């Protein structure tokens, strides 16, 4: 009897943890366009620094 209760309780906790993990990843995920834009700006800055130092 107690084992059934613990099993259901732990399954419920696992379910909540998985849902929480998915929601956190969806909320804090930055868009691909933002990532690409920041990468392009970084590359441009590095190329400008390399041209100045030559």
C-alpha cells in the first residue's frame, strides 16, 4: 500500500520536473536570428581588428 503511494508520488514529481524543464528551455531560448546576428557582428569586429593590425 505504501509502495503504491510512493510510486505515484515519485512519478508525479518526475512529471512536474520534466514539464518545468521543458518550459524553462522554451522561455529562455533565444531566437536563431539573434544568434546569427550577434555571430556576424563578432566576425566583422574580428576582421576589422585584423585589418587594423596589419
